[in-house]
């Protein structure tokens, strides 16, 4: 391939061969990304793998020569490449593995509380997450809640029971990326900024890739720099901890993980998988499990089963949410229990958990 020069990288202090080779491969990928997605899907994925191998050969050489720095010049390289969110994610992962943690395209506040809430589908993740968001908001915190589930129902009880248009739906229906945050977000109870990643058309895509694409888009729109939140909560499906659904814990978006479970067998099985996934990244300074939230289903010997899992896994139980008709009643009205009755015993459980998370940052 001939040399291809991009204006934003031509002044980088690295050898011309490295810059032009890298940008040439980016151009090739950019051309493929706009091709027929269905017919050339396998070819595009294969090219992605080839390109990543090429990057892994070029960039370490550039850094060792003193020509590139992970915190600045890589941003300029990636600025030439738009739309390949999973590629950007892989580049970020490569550098964290080889060179340690670094910031890519963001300048988050050091004291920002970033929590990913995982658990089996239907276990009550969204109930826990949205009530935590509401609790933080009533405590005077600026909060962002990002639903990372194809169902796109994480934030509905912060928005008076009205569903939010997911990011993936916007991109699919408008056939373009949103130009401003207002296109894909909405403020709910207490000023909580609500965002839903959504997923692909059923049977035609990968929800995990959708999450990665959404995260990259939010970086491009400078979500965190614009909103400057105190707390960011990610509500993540935990039945399958693939690369996409693991993005909040392996890409540095979240620092703490809460695992929501009951005493049911499949809920505990999912909790164990999530715990294993997080521990796979512990040596890379990624997110760590903060604790278990026991969301009671009143199954036989529930407390003993979850306590046994806690002891075996070494993960403390940091919160307990009793089975309550009060939660169900307020959710039927499109509200969190915090909004419906902030003085209730159930609300107190969410406030206690919110305080524990804040105290862990001190």
C-alpha cells in the first residue's frame, strides 16, 4: 500500500514509516467499515484481526523510540479513525496490557465514583441501580446511569415509566451518529442523566459490540467532561460476560463492581461467572468486586446459600434488599421507591449502600 498522510498525524514525532503504515491500515479499515455489513461481515472481522496484529507490531516500536506517548499521540492517531469502536477498544486494551493504565480521549475527575452493577437477567439489577442513582441524586450528587442491556429498560423508573430511545436504535433508525448528547440522553428524577445502549435488531448483530460502540460514541461526545458527574452507574447484563458486556470492567469505565444475586441456583451461578471475569482483570488495575447485593426472592435457605457463596468467593455482602411489595407498587407507577417514599425502610437500605460506596472513596 502507498503512503497515506493524515493531517492530524503528520506532525507526530515518530518515524514516517510508522505513521504512514499505521494510517494506511486505518484507511483500509475505514473503507471496509462502510461496505455492506451483512455480505462482508466475515471479511471485515478478519481485516480487524489483521489490523490489530499490525498495530501491535508498529506502536510498541514507536513508543520505544520515544516517538509516541500513550496519553497524547495515540489520541491523535485514533482521531483519524471514526466508527470502529471495537477496534478502538482493542487498541486501548493492548496498551493497558503492555504499558499499564492510561487515559484515552478522556479526562475524568479522579474522585468520580464509577460502579458497574452486574447480575443475572431478571435478578433486579435495574431496580438496584436506579434506586442507587435516585439515592445519590437526593444526596446532592450529579449522577449518570447507563443501561447496558438490549432490553433498554434500566432507566425507565427514573423517567416516570417512559422508555428512553436507546443509542443503538438512534444510530440504526437515523443512519448516522448523534451530534449532541441530548439526542441520546434524558434527565430523570433528581437530575439523573439517563442513557440506554440498547442492542441490535434481534438475530442480526452482537449486543456486546453495541455496548463498545456506544461507549466510544459517549467518549466522542465528551459525556463526562460535559456533564462532570460525581457518580456513574452502569447497569450490565451478567448472564454472558463476553468482551462487550465486560467493557465496563475491562476498559476502565468502572472501578467497582456490585454483583446482585438471590439464593436461586442460576443467580448464584451467574454471580460466580461475573466474579471470575472480574478477577481475570485484577492484575491489570481494572475494576474490582466491591461486594454482593442480596436481593431477596424468599427461596428456601436463601440467606445461608448467599452467605456460603460470599465465604467461598471472599466477596462481602454489602447490601440486602428485602422482598417488598412497596418496590413493585412504585415501579408500577414508573418510580423508584426512593422517589415514592424516601423515608421507608426499603429506601433506607439503598441509602445505606450508597453511603458505603461513597465512604469507600474517602
